């Protein structure tokens, strides 16, 4: 029962949030989490019309750092250049982080590409 | 908060006559997004696969015969693994001693047949029965008035309506004011939806909730014990914990599992790279003799979970012993409405007697191995009915119905074609 989709909060009325998963249709959803945490424009995960969490995209940088550490560890073990290995990870993540900036700037259709 | 807060917007879609979850627009969109996310990060995937191979080889050097079984608890993780062919990807990459085992993370698969039969009965008695799309086609073990599923009951004239959510049922039930029942299956992820709707007072008096919510940590304990039961098998060496369940209950909920069994637990997201990162972290911990709970899905999961949601759930519900289909009773693994919320309780209102350990009987069709598949003791292909008598179009067992049922996922997405293609792209095959 873990199937959830990311969506942007478009408005909140009477304790019910209206969310857009990227197709332009606003759907009502129960705020399952602390209401103080949810604001219009937030990216949230919605499961069976229940908001189950707010997505913190700043942690993507942490994930990038973790993958970089793994790549460096691997490269060191195999005698490759650790700096090159780290750069490969960074290049791929930069494209993702760019997409994140677009979603943050309110382009909810960019959500179509963000899982 | 009054009930008028909850008004449907003009373009709010009315409940569909039936829902095909596999072809639902939102789900298709999410699958496309996951695929795009994967294609965008294949170099990271290659790094992760190499990292897994390195640690797997080091572990093989320690004990060449040992197989490290990693349980992916959640049905959606199993979907990611099968859809992207991660098992074949690891095999192609030369990782021979790591096996990914599907766990009990499918609520539709474990809902006892008894409750379904009671709901079908009530539907024939003229109550409006609301259900999720995948429960609609779930077969019961006994026929009620000739119907084995809610879908068949509807075809025979009973009032069954498919909804995407409890909120949908709330909005619809207000319109007709007839006595109605919501078949409330699910795990901790849906529970705050039910409890918040009740606490906010938006549930109309004619709509009653049949709470069949199950809790995942007790089931994980049970599944891990069951797999250990057979001495010929290697025990589960690590667990990929459900990501979205953990948004509510938090990473902390898995500490007892890690400590009791001495195995690493990683809370993971649902992109293929999330799952592979979890596998890599589990192997790293095994190699270093650690058994910690680690949250990989940091963008959505916090260590303490959502305290507001936890408090809302336990205000409305209490923990009870609960029956799992084909498995039996697991202590403290279900949620029932507390006494002061009994006015919303379908069991109370419709006089449905609760299932008890004495009344529970084995409720899978002959030959069906859904319970073993659910507990990670058998693969779908071990079942004599799989793709013969039991197919996605004509499911016999509960694991073949839901989008999260292991058999249904294997049947729809098995083959691993995508994985081989990707492995070639990455220079792994």
C-alpha cells in the first residue's frame, strides 16, 4: 500500500487540500500530517487522497553526496580516478536538481518528469 | 469544522463505474515519471550495481555457499524490482549470492475473505458498499448469492461503488443519504485519512467505516520468523522497509526489527536507484557486522515520522489482534475504532460479528500459495495455479488481484526485458 504520487498543493480550504499531480486537475485530499507543515505551493506525496508527507527536495543533495562517496570508494578500490567518478554522479544529479528548481518555481508540469 | 467544508469542486470526477488501477491516468503518469527518472540517472545505477557487486564478492569470499536474502517488504518496491528488472540486472552484473524476496506489503492480499463476504452480503441487502478498485475484483472463498467478488455482486444488481479514496466515498455518501459502508483496507498510510476525516467531522452519519487497517511492523516480525522456521533455508539477512508507510510511523518503528533479528533495515524510496542504494547499504552493513536502521528515502521520511498523524491515528483507533488471509492471527497487527467513535463503526451499526481466532478458518482456494508468497517463503512461479488457472484476467488467489500483489506484478511486468536493455546501455552485459 505504498503507491503514492507527488503533487503540488494548490489551495487549502476548511482543512481539505486541493492538489495537482501535474495534469492540471485539482483533486481534494485529506491532510494526514501536521497541517501547520503544509502550505500552498508545497510538494507533497498523496496516497489514496491522503497527504502522507511533505517532500523535502533539499535532501537530494544529501543523496548526491552519498552516491559520490560510494563512487569514490569504488574508484579508489579499482585504481580509477576518484575525482572523475564523483563528477559523473554530480553531472547526472545536476539535471535532476534543475528540474527540482522548476517545480519549486511553480511549474507543476515539470512534475511529470519527477518521480 | 462543519461538514459543509467538504464540497466537491465542479470538475471533481464522479466515482467511476469501475477502476482499472493498471490503466489509471495518475498511475500511468507516475510510471512514466519513474522511467524518466531512471533513464536520467543510469550512470548512478551503474555505480550502485558495481558497488553491490564489490560487496557481494567480498561476502562470497567469506562464505561461498551463503545466499544473502533481502526482503523487500512493500508491494510497490516489488513493482519497482520487477518492472525495472532489478533481479536480472544484478544477475547480469554477476551478483550471484544476493536474492531479493518479496514480503507481505499488499493489504488487498491479506484481507480475510470473511470481511469481503460480509460486505457482499450487505451489498445484496441494499446497502451502498464503497471499495477501492483492486478490492472490487478480489475473490472471496465462498459465494454469496452466486457472487464471489464485489464486481460480480454489482453485476447481479447490488449497489457497489468503486472510489479512489475514503474522501470520495464521503462526498458521494452525502449526496444519497442511504446507509453505506466503506471497506477500509490498508496499512498505516491510509489510517490518518480515515482518522482525520472522522476527527474533522466530515463523515456523514449514513457512512460507516469497516476498519480493516493492518500494521506493518508486527507482520514483518512474523514474516521474518516464518522464513527462519525452515532450517534448510538461509534467513533473511536484511530488509528494505516500506517508504511511504514510514512517512507516517517513521524510521524509528523499525528499530525493534533490526535489533531483534540483528539485521540491517533500510527505509527506501521507489525509484530503481533508491532500491539499489538500499541493497548496497544492507550489504555494506552485513560486511561490517552492523545492523542499523538507515533512511535512504530522506526526501520523504523522517526518523520520528509524523507525530500529528500518529496521534490522530491512536486517538481514533486502538491496536487489536488481526487475521491475515491464509496466514491467521498476528498479535496487535490491526486497527479497530475506539469505543467513543463507535458511531462510525460498520461492525457496530450493521451488526457484523467480529472475526475471532476460533471462527477464522483457512481462506485461500485449494492449491493457491498466496500466503507463502506473501511471507517470502515461495515465489509466484512455485504455485501450481500461477498463469494456469490463475491469471490477471481471471484471478483465483488474492495475490493476483492488486497492483501490489506479487503474483499480479510478476504476471504483468515479469520478463526483465527492460533490465537487459538498460544493462546493455550501461555496458554491464
